[in-house]
């Protein structure tokens, strides 16, 4: 093929984009009835598409195009996640403002998306930094506030000194050299601060600030229970969310503290209560603060804990003994009370009963402070060195008075029933969602602070509270803008200060899928009638790394909006598809590592074909030049095949057996590819297309093609590959002079039923392989004739009887109830015995007449491969009794001359 005859998507993309736009191929009509809603997680406006974007959007686009060809109305929109600190930082570096920087990035990214051939409904496009969008963030904030789902309180928060803003628990990542640890449920919560900022990897500090929170914990039980219904979500994501929500069933135990009242400690191991040798409270516990006012040692200790991350607190055994004692509720003995950093504020009750013999953290603390370690459980082993480590397993109680000898589960139940000081309790690791950010580029929180009235919501008719002109400053630019800050109280009219925190950008993305339903709507955030009709999102594609951020928040939002009567669906996504990472040199692509491959380097369709064909969407894969070259070669192969057919000099009208085979193989390919698209196995769908192209190539080598049959094969390939390489498909479709556009063509349908296509293919490939093996073993270099003999019908009946039989049934007797099998009793008995031994490995087979027809249609492949005459016979018709006896269902006997 000359260079000018080669296919180039870059040379034709403008033509087909124009045609798609002219016919509004990708616009979903507003009156569509329950369209298939396909959505990829919308991108942050970073400036350019990277390979992770391309893989995500190639997956969603391929599926959306496939469903459209199947006759669905399809909604596949695109918008821009624009707010956030990176844009603010980039604007400062570029000496511009975040708005201008964001708009430039969007223009570049939209152009790249269009070049990639992604078929979006651009009429629904929006940007989260537009006031028309973020006014509804503010509206939701006020509705949540009215429902008691917003809290404003002083809290110890994660602070990034580099970004100069607060981080939510889930936005703090483990330090590179920090080991993961298991945590006792009564002591720790989610991994809420393990060292570094998720954006810049700066070590995180702890500060105490007045902050705004969404009360996601009010929905902890619902969010947990709802996971069981999400059958279309990967189990890995559901398990991550279960662990993050972290439901703990246990008990609150009340300890008397003379002169100070009582302290409640949460425990999941009430069975170990007799082993409690101390009580520890967190630095933020009410008792700790009360004691600090009187005890200089406690006050000094509390001062020393400020600014320390929770990672540091969890890993330390530091603590200070107080001057007060608790009374053990069962033994009456006095127990020392410590203020200890390893007990975290806001987790459980903020107090633990220290059982060093049976809890690792308590053991470490007791060892550091020379506290008693008293075992109260006997485990599986007779000897355990409690001075070295705790025994945290189950066992039988000892040293527990009346409860000695009980197993741990029974003891927990008995103690809970017997003790007035113990009450069944449930805690969650999940914490309320901290939404305050001390930066400019985000949604202003619609609150005014009045000295007389306190925090007051901005009246709804004054929304949106818009961002002022950007003026770069150290810290929060909004706080330095007096014109923005100084206002009047909506309730009393007195001078007041506007809230200068902005919302966490995950608020923007927690409901954006709803805005796409009616992006132009001005008076409501979304059309509730369309939401009732079009939700849940049928397919949502994105990375597993969003499991405890975005994917949890959209579920929370949907449940709140459902309770507010705005949504009928409380779960927003029916099917979640996680995509893996594109690696280069064994590592994730990143600019810092210098291993980035940009999408335009190899052209849009070579890139699409490669990222979809390299692996299952959820798997990571390596970017290799060899595999990219293979994707390019496939495009050229298909283009050349169609060009050759269009320019052919002759064909034929008379049908031959190979035409029947090709027709059948086309049907098999359609059925297989359809299954693979439904299962998001695009790599296998591409293999099917590649395989059919190979069969078509073999078919043309035999002689003139049958015009109708061969054309059907080429048209099928053009249609099957249309969701993957849309520009190429349009070129093929146009060369073949098919009606309309490939993008709006019907998905191909088999001409005949192909329920057994896998069995048919296996039969053909196994038979060809067997012929090759016989030739090799027998040293036959130039066979003249090959005979295939189909097994007798009685064998098929016996085979299916055994394969389908209940394992406990008398299968031989059951088989002999068939008269045809009974007529061959002498040979059927040993055959049935052999089948019984192999019963678990018996695969489905074709009916004998179908098996014969399949092999007759495939005979031309053997004829071409071996240049020999081929005959297919039944056992009943063959003259060779030995062949008839050796033939089995699905494995014809073979004779080669």
C-alpha cells in the first residue's frame, strides 16, 4: 500500500466531525424516554488530556456508541470540574487569574476531546466555576442547613502549610515511608491523617479552627446498608467504603470518677473488662480539659499535642497520668486515668478502658508507663508471653470471677445483659465531611457572621454569592478583600462579616450528574421529572482511588436529596466500572518522571484502539511501542481490505461451502462481540474483529469472493469497530457506499441463531489442531485425503445423559432407558462407565447433525491448509468400523492418507 493510500484519522477527522455535528448525532433529545446514561468522571481542568483521561473516556465513548447503535437514546455529556487549589496556584505561576487560566485549559481540553472523536452531547456542557452552577452548591448548602445537616464548630483539622488550607480526612495520604497499621476499633477511626497532603505531599499539621461540616455521619448506617444493593459495583469499591464507614458493634462502659462524675468508654471487647488496668482519655476529652485547668502537668501535655498529626498520635505511647482515679465497675478497684495521644478525639467516646493483655495499643502504652498487664482470656496456646505482646484473639475467660470458662462471644452477651454500667453501642469510623477551605477558587459559603445573630444564611433570592475579582495574597484572598467581607446581617441589618471559607471542590462533583439532565435550567438545580425518568446513571466510569471521596459523597448527596423529595432514586449509579492505570516503564505516567505519552503523539484512533485493546478496563497495562504498532497495523489492514474490495475486478454469484462458513463465522463474531461489549471486555471485542479480518483474508486467498457474503463481512467489521475507532468506521462505511453514517447505523445482528458459537469454534479449532498433530507424529508431510467421522448418535445421547445427570442419580440405568443407547448395550456399558469417571469435565457438545454441518462448512480451511481432499462422514454411513468406534461427541475420528 502506498503512503497516500494509507488510512490517517487526522486527515479525515474534520470531515466526520462536521457530519456528526450537522446531524446532531450525539445530542440526547430532552423528551427521550429513559435513555441510557453513560458517564465518565468529568475532568479537572488541568490544561491537557493525559492518558488516564483518554482511557476513561475511550471506555465510556465505546459503550455509549455501542448502545446508540443498539437503538438506545444515549446521554453521554461532558463538563468541567474547574474549582480547586491547583488552578489558583497555576494562575499565580502564570501571572494570571484562576478564571482565565481555567477557560484556557477548557478550550485546549475540549479541542483534544473532539480530536479524539469522543461523541459528547456538548449542548449540556457546563463548568463548575460558573455562578450559574455554583449557586446551586449554595442552595444545597442552605437546604442541608435547614435539615440540620450542617454544623459549624471549632475542630482540630488537618492543615497543609504549603496549600494554606484545610484538608478533609480522605485528602491526607500516607507519608512515603510510613507503614500501614491495623487499628483497634475502639481507639481509631478512618485513616484521617497519615502524614502528607494529597496534592503536594507536604507533611500535614493539626490546627484548631472554626469549620463547616456536612453531617454525613447521620447517613452512616444507610450508606453502609445500601452497599449490599449495589450489585453493579466492583466488590473492591464496596469493601473500601464498608471499611471507611467502619461500623463497630460494641458497648459503652461507664466508669465512675470520684468528684468528676463518670466517663464512658467504648469497647468492642466487653469480654476483656476484667483485664482493664487503666483508663485513657483523648487530649480533647472534656475530662482532660477540666483537669488541665487545675493540673499544670496535664495542661503542659495538652499544649504539646497541639499541631501534631493523628499519624504521630497513633504511633506514640506518650501520655500523662492525672491526679484522679476511676473505679473499676466490677472489681471496685481504683484505676489510674491518663490523658493519652493514641486515644483520638471524636472516635468512639474519646475514652478507652486499657486492657494491655489483649489490645496491642494498650499493651504498648502499658509497657511504656509500667502499668499492670493482667490476662483474662486463655487462647489456643497454653503459653503466651504477655510481657512481649498482647493476645488479641478469642478464647475462654479466666480471672473473670463468675464468667470464668465462658467463650468470648457468650461472655460478651452475658456481661451486656448483666451489667447496668454497660450499654450496647454502635460507632462508626466515618467522620463528618469537612467542607471548609481557606482559598479563593471555590464556591463561597453563603453565610454571614453577625455578632448579635451568629451565623446567618444569605437569603435565597440573593444567591449566588459570587466570587470577587481575584487579587493574589498570602493565605486566603477572600479574607483580605474588604469589599467582599464587609456586609450587613440579613436578619438585623447590623454590620456583619461574610464567610470567607469556600467549599471543598468535592461538593461540586457530588451532584454534577444531575445538572447534566437539564443544564440550561435557570430556576432549579435540575429537572426532578427527568431525574425520576433518567436515573440512576446506567454506567459510570472512573478510578477506584475515588472510593472514599467522590464515590461516597455522591451517594450521600443522592440520599439527602431523596429525603428532601427531589430525587426518587437514593443510589445514583447502577453500574460502576473502574479503569486501571496506563504504565510506561513500569510506572504510572507523570511529568515528574518524564515518562508521559501524550494522546496526540500516535493519533487519536491508534491511541483509542490501543488503550481499549491492551487489557480489561480494570487492569493496569504497559504502554509499549510494539502493541501500539499492532493497533496501527490493524487500521491499515481493514482499510486496505475495503479498498481492495471496492476496486476488485471480479467476483462470483454462485455459492460455495466456504461462503456458508464465512456467513456462519460472521454470525459467530457478531454474537461474541456483542457479549464482549455488554461486559466491557473491549480487548476481546477487538480480538474478535481482528480474527474476523483474518478469516476474510483467508477467504479471499482461495479465489474470487462471493460479493454478497464478503460485503456483509466488511460491513460487519465497519459496524463492530465503529464504537472503538469512529473515524475509521466512517471511512469504511463510506467506501462501501452504505446508507447514512456508521455512527447512526444499526448494530449488526446474526442472520441465524448462534447460541452455540463457542462450541462450534472450539470444534473447528480442536479438529484442525488434531489433524496437525497426527501429521506431525506420523511424519505425514503431504497428505492426500483427510476423513472426519462423526460419532454415532447413541453416543451423543449417552454423553448428554451423563453430563446433565444429577450426581446422585443412577446414571447408567437412566441412560439405558433410551432405546437407541440400549440397542448398543455391549459397547455402551464401558462407554458410560468412562463418561461417569469424566463427568465433572464433560463440556457441552453440538447435536450430531449440527456437528456434521459445522465441519462440512469448515472443510475448506483444512483443504487450504493441507492441500488435501476433505470428507466428513457419519459413523452410520462410514465404511470404516474402527473410525466409527473411535469417534466421540465433539471429537471426530480422523483418518489421513
